[in-house]
C-alpha cells in the first residue's frame, strides 16, 4: 500500500520530532551539553511557566481534540475542519509544544511545573500519529470520508 505524500510527510515529521526530543533528553541528562543553572527574574520565570502551561493546554486540545477521535460536537465549516484535521498541522502544533516545553524545562530546571507540562505534551503527541482513515481507507487530510 502506497502512502499519500501528505501522510508520508506527516509521519516523517512525527519521527523527527520524537528524534529531536530524545536527542535533547540524552544530551542534557548525560550532561554532554551542560545544564546551565539560570536564575531568571521572577517575572521571566512567571512568563515562561505561563507560556508552558498555555501552550500545553491549547495544543493538546487542538492536536488531539480535533483529530479523528472527534473532540468537539459542534459543527465546523468544511474548510476549517479540513485545516484542523490535516495530519501535518496536528503534528506540527503538538511538536512545537513538546520542543518548547523541553526548552523551558531545562531553562527552569529545579522547577517541576514544566516537567509536568512536557509529560502532558508528550502524551498528547503520542495520539497525533498520522493514520489512514480505517472507514474509507483514505488519508484523513483528503476530507472525503463520511461526515
């Protein structure tokens, strides 16, 4: 079975984000890249924590809630639903949250709040695997499935 180009691109992007995350963890945890203990000002710490929390909650809803699992019971315009269900967009949105939370976690290393946001983002990212719609056998991005 030959995969459509958009689905193949989405799966490659998905794998690259996991690879970047794993390399980042390995390099920082084994201290190949030394963790610099930065003590940001309270305002910067608050801003980074809010960025992490808001990005986690919004991207988890966008990437998982609007996927093939349903999410919202409200009808969406066809163009909007197609854009939000595109697998590369879901992977990109969730990947930005994962990589941003990884960065914030290591910048604010003694603080554990970004770690929980990173774990939530990684959990949501697991469910963003680009798949072929099992009902129609077509790519989710095609938008030709049963509504």
